C-alpha cells in the first residue's frame, strides 16, 4: 500500500470513528466518545511456570471531550500494580485508579483519574493464569513434547484478559510490542514478524495499520517457519511444518484472486501459524498472522476454503470492521460471500456452488434449532442484553452471504463487484454499523437499480427471522445426482460399494453425511465405515460428520471417537459431539469419562462451553 494512501486511510479512520454513537457497544465499559486509544505499546514478560504475562501497556490517547478527566479501560482478571501518566515534560507520574466490581461476562472497568488530558498512560499489570484469552500448554500437550506453548484468542471480548484496553471493535489503534520469552522459543504476533529475528533482547513487533483490540494476538513456542510466496509464510511446530507448507501452497494464488476482485491487499504480508490442536476455532483472522487449526490439514488441500475465508477477512472484518458485535454479520456474512468468490476463481464454479449449497443446508438446519430472534442478521433491540439477543454466529455467516449473493445475482457482477469494492475502499480502516452499510447500499446501488432489492425485502433480510421467502437456494447438479444415490442407498436399492464415496471430493462427503445424520441405521454406517474407512478419515470435517451420524444412529465408534476428542479441540467439532453423546445414559457416562481426561487439553473457551453442557445435563 502506498504511504500517502495509508496515511489518508489512518487519518480518516481516527476521525470517522468519532462520529459513531457514544457508548454504542454494550459489551465495553470504555467511554470512547470521550477519549480514544491511538496506539498501544506493550512490554511484557512471559512466565510459563506461573502462566502469566507481566509488564506494562502504554496507551497513546486522543481526547475528544474537553471536559473529560477519566480514562475507562476494560479488564478481566488483571492484577493492576500501578498506573502512570506522562506529563507535558515527559516525566511519568502516578495516577489514581480503581477497579469496579467484576461482571461475569464483561470483566471489570478500570477507571483512571487524570489531571488534564495526558497524551500517554501506562498500566503495569499481570495476567491471571486462568486468563480466558490465553492457553498455556505443557510440553506434553505439544507435538514434539520438548517445550511449552502459549497462544491467545482475543475475539470477541477476551483481549481485556491480557491487555487493559478499550476492548471494543469501535476503537482502532496501531501497536508495537517487546516480549521476553524463554530461550529456544519463538514469539509471533499479529504484526510485522521478522523471520530472521533471534529474540535477543526481547522479540519486537510493530503493527502500523490501526486494528481493533480483538485482533491483538500472540503465540510463543517451538516454531519453525517456511516461505510460501513473496509475501506469505507459515509458522508451525517442527513436526507439523512440512505438512503445513504443503497444505498452504496455494496461498499466493488466493491473495492474487482476492486482489483482482476487491483491490490491493493492504496489510503488507499474509503469514499464518498452525496452532496446537486445542485451538478452539477453525481460524482467526489476526492481521499479518492468521491463526489456524491443525484440523484443516487433510493432506490433500481439500479444506483450503478455510484459508480463503481467513484471507477474505483482510478486506471484510480487518479492513472494514463491525463497530460492535451486534453488527457481526458485516464481518462474517461479507467474508463468507467473498470466500465463495475466491474459491470460484481458483477451483471453478462447480466446487464453489457445492460449498454454497452445503452452507445453505446447514443454515436451514441451524434455524430449526434456534429461537426466531436468534436468526436475524441484526437485532432491532439496541438496549437488550447482548448475550441473550445477539444473532447466533452460525446464522450470520451463510445468511449474510446469501443476502449479498441475492443482490449480486439481480444486479449482475458488472454492477455489484465495483459496488462491493467501493465499500471496502471508502471504509478502509474504519469501524462501521449496519446503518452505514444500508446508507451506502441505497446511495450507490439501489438509487440506480431499485429493482435489485425492494425496501420491504431489505428489512426482511436484515431484521426478519429465518431466511426471506424470496431467497433462492443454490442447487448444484452434481449434488443433486449424489442425492439420488443417497436416497437409493438409504432404501437399500444401491449397495454401499456402488456409492463410489472414494471418488468424492470433501464437500460431497460432507453433504452426504449431513443428510444421512438421523436417517441411516447403525448397520448402514458400519458398512460405510468398513468399505470406505470413513471413521479413519484424515479429513476432520468428514470424520466429525461421520462420528456425529454414528452416535445418533447408535453405531459404536467409541474407540476412534475417543482418539478424536482427545486430539481435536475445535469447538465446532467437540461441542456437538459431546451434546449428541449426552442424549443417552450410556453415551453420557462414556462422554463424562472421556472429558475428564481430555479437558486439560482444551482451550478455556472450549472448556467453558462443554462445562455448561455437562452441568445442564446433570440437572
């Protein structure tokens, strides 16, 4: 990105944020209508014995309200040692502070009283060993078993458990860091990573583009790096680096495909790190260093759409960010749509079409299981408890993408593609709301092409429950043929060998297993396993769906499933499997035994989810 263009974007980002409604994020204590963080400088030491980070965070501030004399930061389980402010002479002076009572969801407000409006504040602190954003692994929990490992997961409001901050996506800031770590371990962050750095004198980092707090990220461990392209590399544990390098070989092609559609990649480099199995998500789009689950390594590059999704966030989410989690569809719905376009560019429309159909089918299944209010793209209720009213994550991905695809189909790509690129260009490095997008949509598309989306239908997509009746589902001819074979197989009219599952690509297997879940018998699943070895699949998306269907059908897959639950920590897989097991007395007893052993290997976020599941079943 050219320097002048970047400086303009940065200036606009800081100025435009001020126009957002005061205190619009109910999940943050920060009064960002009064003062905003411009930059954060971290100086921290990692202590693996105590499982803590300690040091200070120095915040550079932009005061907005001339009368403001208090800085309010979000924290969670932080031990605050002292707070200092820098006077006009550059000297640091002690500042009074207090921590409010703790809230189970939001943590504690840190209130710092200032004299005047200092440009810089330093908070000296130590994280708790139980910080929800950080997972500290023992050497035994890593692949090589030699050194411990630590990694973060800040989204959505967990950054406050390791950095005192205005922990809301409405506030963007640049950052730098110096991190001390034990010898022999590499530190990487969501910033400029120097492949040749040694860590002598501390590992140093710089993030020159403004980001929201949820994109702060760190990992420390025994890591190697492999170059993938002129602006991309992958980090992983030594025993996994070769497989990661192979799986991610198409990264540069993906970047180029995205740039053709939506403009230049503006973050300098696109590096990735493959984390230990306990990482709770498929991927986390931390800028300059995407965090990835090892479950995407299938050995045949069949799950690279996950990489396309995290890369797509470099435009939708990282570049243009939802101003609060109420508007999360602006991140994830847009990214799911952009992912499909990248996959289509690289692997053809047939593969992309199958992926969209599977997403839409899984959306329909999710809608059936949720309260109607959880199926809107954005809630109309601005003041309700976010934990109770925010739309379910699993809905906004495919529904948001379907909404955008509907407009694309009606307007045509010659019109819609420049419209969407304009959204990214005009709002680069800004935090935005649904209303801002609707205003942009009306001005730049609907004013010229009102037939694309009538007002009533637009409101139905955004605030209505489920999927609008006007929505046209994608129907893949290839999957339609597979459905015929599936129905014949379920009826016993087609033998298991005649299915030809060994010739399917991953998305076909996923579609098939989704459809037979709850319909196939234990005997049919056993035969499927015997003929095709599905229970031993190296593709975790396929294996997960097979285990789920098997548990629901009563087919005994306890042996391989125990290995799966003990080695995979991705929430998307772990929580539904435990939930299915808990439906029968035998399954419940077995699940509790497995979880007792596996729990320590899971990330705190996953532990929290499964703990709630187990507790609910106990009553």
